[in-house]
């Protein structure tokens, strides 16, 4: 019950502040909009790349000696 009362008080104070200081809110929204666009664009780009199934390989190709060594380790196990 107490959380409902505090929630209603917080909502009413929030709406009051939104109406009274509307132009400050517009300035904040204008300042945050480019950051939201950059973040949303990066997330969309990464999601699109993930859905294409493309994989990147950051590993350096092994030399013939290293490949032979790794194959003998697998056989020993």
C-alpha cells in the first residue's frame, strides 16, 4: 500500500515537472536524440551482421609445423 502511495506521488510530481519545465525537457530530448540514434544504429548494424551469418576470423593461419603438432596432440589424447 505504501509503495502505491509513493508511486502516485512520484507520478504526480513528474507530470507537474514535465508541464512546468517543458522547454528544459525539449532541450534534453534534443541533446539525447543523436546519442540514441548512434546507439540504435550500432545495435541494428550488429543485429543485421549477425543475421547474415557472416563470420570473421581473427586468428592467424598456423604454420605447417604448428598444424602437425596440434594434430599429434589430438591423437595422443
